[in-house]
C-alpha cells in the first residue's frame, strides 16, 4: 500500500500530508497565513512566499511525525505544480524536488484544481463509499477559480474537460472583495457566511443583469457546451448600494476597529454591524449561491452528469451546501462536498490526486517547474 507525502503551497496555506493509497488521510497539517495577510485585506504574494519558506520544513516534519512514518517509509512525493502564485508555488516545488532527489523517490506533479476534485473522492472513499458514478460534474469554486469540469475515470487516471468558468472575478474573490469594501476581515467568505445568518436575504434585490449573462459559447470551439459565470458586477452593485445608502462612515468605523485585530471573532465583528449591513451581506450571499447552484445544475442537466462534486474554499459555505443539497435532491442528482477542512487548501487532496498517477507511473521529470496558470484538462 503506497504512502504518498503531499505538499501544497499555491496560495496562502502551507500544507503537508501523508495519504495511504489515495483513500486514507494518515496526517494532514496546514499552516495558515491568514494573520499575515489580514491587515492588507488580501494575499500579498511576496509575504506569502516568505511565509511558505518559513513554514515548509516544520510543516513537512510535523506531517511525517503525526503519520509515524520517517521519510524512508514514504513511497512518493507529490507537489502542487500550479495554478497559483508563482513565488509561492516555487517554494513547494523546489522543496519537493530536493526531497525526491535526495531520497531517490518518485516525484508527482499535481494540478491544484485536480487536488480540489480529489478531496471529495478521498473523503468518500474514506467513508467507505466506492460507488461514484461517472460522468462527474465538478464545480471548483475558490478564491482563484469558478470552474466547471466534466471528469471521467480512465484506466490510466482521470481526464477532465473544462465546460465553464468565470469571465472575471472568481466567486471566492467576490466574497473577499465585498467583505473588504464593507470593512469586514479577510478572508471574506467565512465571515460573510456567519454574518448572513443574522440578515434578511430578501432585503436587497440584485438585478439579474448584475450576475447573469447569456452564455457566449467557447470562443475557441463553438461546438462545445459552455457555461459562463461572472461576479464582478455584483461586487460593483454592492459598492453602489453602500454609496447610495451613505454606509461609508459606519464602514470606516468598523475598519478602524477590526484592522488591528489579527483574528477577530464572529461576535466581535457582529458587534460592529447594523441591520442594514447584515441584510446587505445576506442578500449578497443569497444572490451568489442562487447563481452558482442554478448554473451548475443547468450544466449538469445539459451534459448528463451522474454525480456532482462541489469543492474549493467556497464549498465550505453553509448556504451553498444546503441549497445544492436541496436542489440536487429534487433532480435525483447525488451531490458530494469535502468536509470543511478539506474544502479549503490542504495537502491531503494533493497526495490523493497523485495516487492514480503513482499507479500509472506518471512521474514528473526532474526539470519540471511551477506554472502559475497551469490549465486542467
Ligand atoms: O480553495 P481556497 O482555500 O484557496 C484557493 O485555491 O483560492 O479558497 C479560498 C477562498 C477564499 O476566497 C475564501 O473567502 C473562500 O474560499 N471561502 C468561503 C468560505 N470559506 C472560505 N467562501 C464562502 N463561504 C465560506 N464559508
Ligand atoms: Zn484552492
């Protein structure tokens, strides 16, 4: 049974994990950089690289210790090749290469998006569910991506066809930007999720024009079915609402109060929010969720998907999960999510995605490099 050491450093989490046979998490360590980036309201690439450099050795060491396996008892090393921040990726890739070379172990390069998809599969297998029906439609919805992939399992691994993506901002980016413009802490998704429970999601109407566009078809290949997402309009709509409702002074006061706090609690944030803010936040989240769910289910119907995977940081969102579960069930479509810790960036998903490649002996050449805009499929 193969033990794969996974390493992830594509954005603002340094991760290392040991996964057995692509189906059992033996250890999974994530060092988050949230406190470093919080004062800036977003990820600062140079700081991210520096933090990865600091964290990578202790994080890998801890993952091995928790797994009770020395490096010699690892069968392969898997690392995120891209997409992500170039400098951040480079830290993981260089370290993984050096380890593989020094130990004379196979090295496996993994696409981060493929990792998010395999997070779902890994946990289903861990629960004893080996019955996933293909084709799988996977919505990868994170800070950098809102992508739809049609996934198939072939003898020598998985294949992916990209059938949709955002034209502008990713869904997680919209959560983060809206939170920032409202003076809420970084990252925006988790706090918007928590605050939305206290607001009225029907209070503010976002016109369909702000988030809905006709599918333009794939410019490169018009024979392909194509599904577009677009989330920069809704962010502008929130900004306009803030301006026309004179919310700026309250936002400034909130920002002054929260910026010095490294990790403000939900209660601390809630204390700074009036009903108007909570209603706006809840209405924004409802609009995002309705758009993500309706477009994904439309795509699932058109391509004849048998199973739905929803994964990536935004898949941690409570309302998104509830709405997908309710609406997919109505259509008799099974929908799977990773647990919350495995929805956001982690290395267990990278080690799991590497396992089919390990079996197929699909190893990375020693001179491969990190690729910031690595496509999948
Ligand atoms: O997958 P991930 O950890 O990193 C990327 O690959 O981008 O996703 C991070 C994104 C951030 O934009 C964050 O705000 C969002 O996921 N996120 C959420 C929630 N938890 C994290 N968005 C909405 N609701 C959440 N509960
Ligand atoms: Zn991610």
